[in-house]
């Protein structure tokens, strides 16, 4: 471990760790001049190593948006779970759907 932090990890965990994820975002904004670009947070950084590469990885940006929306409304999870193919697959695997 070299102390490299990836904002996508904290932000994509929003539905599971909302308090901690929001704290991380607030902390990231302290470094917004080095960490935040026109398309959002850059891929990784290290305060200790003065490491601030200004680049994005598309595979990291997608989960951020999706998981923030899932935290807010559950929309994408609900849409996915409502697909007949997903329901059929879950049934074949023996899963029971429990509605809250």
C-alpha cells in the first residue's frame, strides 16, 4: 500500500456506507484544485506522495453515477431486478424475492 486513494471506491460505496462516503467526498473537496476536473474527480491521488495525476478511467466514473442514484432512489437496482430475464434467472437459481 502506497497510500493512493481512489475516489471511485468511496463514491461507489454510497448505498452501503452513506455517512462515510459523504465524509470522504467532503474531504476530497479540500483538494479540489488538484483532484477535481471538468468530468468529476480524477482517478486517484496521494497527499503523502504529492501524487495528483489528472486523468480519468471511464470504468471508474460509471459506477460513481450509478451508485449515487441507487443510494438516492434505488432506480437502477429496481429496473434491473424488474427485468423478466433477471427474474427468471433468480428463480432458476432458487432465490426468493422478498418485497419490502
